[in-house]
């Protein structure tokens, strides 16, 4: 099932306290970037993040889910109403995220 543009717009609004959030549509889903690093994405109308140490520490109760068959587990973000928490989460994650590979 592909993700809806409406759900993407909702997540982007919740992340609006963070600057430089971008996305790219891929096969009906959306890859999310924070300051040009991949943080996760929207898969089947679920907001999933890379399970870096800081994200796991800040969301100890978060479920791990696969974005699609054969993929690595990611953290399911269910607490979307707290924009301050989400901004802090992305800031904490940033240094642990890999740089994008040059093409």
C-alpha cells in the first residue's frame, strides 16, 4: 500500500520546528531528509526512523518495524503531536546519520 500525500503533509507539519526537512518520493513511499541526511521515511502511512543510538535512547518503547519486505527494522514514531520532542530527536540523531554518498 502506498503512503498518502496527506499523511506526508501531516508528518512534515509536525517536523516544521526543524529546519531543512526535505523528501523524495520513491515507489509510492517517501524518503525523509534532515539537513541532507536520510533520517527515515513514510512507509504505508507510518513514520519510520533509522534506529541510531540516540533515537533508540529517546524512544525506548518504540516498536521496530520493517518499511517493506527484506528491509532492515526501523523505529516506528507514534508520538507525532509533540513538535519540540521531534525537533530534539532529529537534532540528537543528526551526528549519527551517515553522509549521503556522492554520485
